[in-house]
């Protein structure tokens, strides 16, 4: 890949990844502001701003924004996470100028009108209801809240019904003015793009000033704990979590490989033992999430209520066994899966546009494919054993959340007790 980085006088960072063999392009504007930058009174405002950005500007109506991109066969989307918000477009090569113009317009010229906010509050309230009606989403929100209580990292990105209803156009404008500064933004483009052209287009489109970097957020403190919610369901949904690895830490790639060995596919330990051999569940997998200074590592499963106790024993047994006897063959297989996923993603210009921006945030530079592969290759069997060993000790402070019939704190506490004995 051919990656080039520039910085505009107003503080905006430009990074491009040229892929001359394709005819399409992706453009992404990453704002280093997300749910972690909210005060308790602003809960959900980062996500609401993402919605409101598309609701009309001083030059275009909401219909004109989507019409402009779709008339040329493109798409324009956005997503909010705890640590950033991304506005992204996929287009043909000749429509890159349009994509940059539209992204700049929705961020610098949004009207943020009260009547549009009222309508969008209803949309987000429906989104919250949908999440609450989806137990395999709800159980993860509960887990995060228990892992990081009374902290932005533990709060749902969508906000609550009360916090969403309390938002005003002025409060959204205040958040926008405080956090959406050029110094807190990275414009990235990948595919059939030319760096010099992208820089010129950005200089013309992004007129805002303010090279001040992104606002800092408070350091998260993982505690662990248990939470449960009784629901009239056929299955019990459960999530087990531990403090994992930060995105820029030495353990990040170790955690990725460990999660693949434990529950990353049909050949993983948990899939084979819990589903194939014992028939305890239909869905079970391990996950590894990284944040700036911490992470979450664990397991999700959906099982019949009568099988939860045995499932707890199986999961604990596999975690403990990996700490003692993870072997070279399964580490090599997991490493191959991670490499394949990485290299396949690099064939997609949208993935590459977002990845180069993410690298600048996390590592301060863009890592090449060879750099990333080398970091995966550097993970040893002993690294994985030591990582899993920290989870298998009585002091590991697990987090357990359960949603389902007769779910209770006692059942969650009992599940957690397997990892504290």
C-alpha cells in the first residue's frame, strides 16, 4: 500500500492509501470524540449528533444529501463508538470530490433544528427499544455497565430514554463546538485516490478553524461484577467478561489470538466442547475488545436455562486448560485466521480508509500489512498461556451478565464463582 499523511494549517490530518488497481474509493472522516467524551448530562449526545448531521444543512435538505450521493451510486453512513465517530462514503473514483464536499457540509453547516431533533429523538427512542428487545444485545450492555460502573465506558452509546428526551438543539451545538474541531479529526481516503488531490479538496471543503487536539477522557477503571435481568425467553443469554488488552498494548494481538483459540470459530475449543460434544448451546463465541487504556475479553453464549450450570463449568475448564496447555498447533491456526482476516480486509477500500485513520489514533503512525503480520507472528504460546492465566486466577474479577427466564443475581454470582475458586 502507498500511504501518505499531511496536516492542514487548520489542524485537520489527511491520510490516503492509494490502490491504483481499483475503480472505486472510500472516504472517511474520523472524529476523535465519542460516548466516552460525554458528561452524565450529555449521555447519548455523540450518537444523536451522528443522526442529526444528516438532517439538513444550510445548503442542502436531508433529502438532497442522500439524493446527491445515491444519484452517483454511492453511499453515505456514520457510526458512533465509545472513542470516536466516523462519517464514511463509498463512491466511484470520479465522485470523490462530491463525497468530501458532502461530509464537510454535514459537519460544518448542519442546521440542527428543533423540529428535526424532535423527530430524531423518536427514532433513537425506537432504537433503544429495539436494543432492549434484543437479548443478545442487551446482555452486552449490561456486562459493560457492570464492568465499568458509573463511567462513560460502561454506559450505552445510545443513551437512555430520559437523556435522549432531555437533549436540545443548543446542547448538541455545544457538544459539536467543543469536540468537532479540525485538530480532532482525520480525513482518510483509500482506493482510486490521489493524495495531492485529496489535500486540495479538503483545504477547500473544510473551512473550520481550531487545531486544538481531541478532548481527553477520564481513565476507565475496570471493577467486574454481576448483573441479571429476568425475561420470558426460551434461552438464557449470558456474557462472561474480564479486563482485556488496550488497543495499543503489547497484549492486544495476544488477546486477539487467545479469543480465536477459545471461541473464534467452529474449530475453537468452546465450539467443539460446548456445542459439538455436549450440545449445550447453539451459539457460543469469545470476544476481545480494545479501548485506549483497557479492554474487555470474554465469552458470549445462549443456552437452555437448565444447561447454564454445566456451561459455566465447561467455560471455566477451557479457560483454565488454555492457561496450562495452549499448544503450538492451535496458536498457529488462530494466527492464520487473524492474518487471513487482516489481509482480506485490506482488499476493501472502505476497510482500509477507516484502518489507516485508526492506526494514526492508536499508534501515531500507519502500520503496514507486514508490520501487522509481524506483530501477530510475535505472539508466542507462552504469551497466550500467561494471558489466559491471568483470567483463571481467583483475583481476576470476572463480570457476568445474564438475561433470560428466572435470571437472577444469584445465578450470575454462581456463574462467576467458578472463576473465583
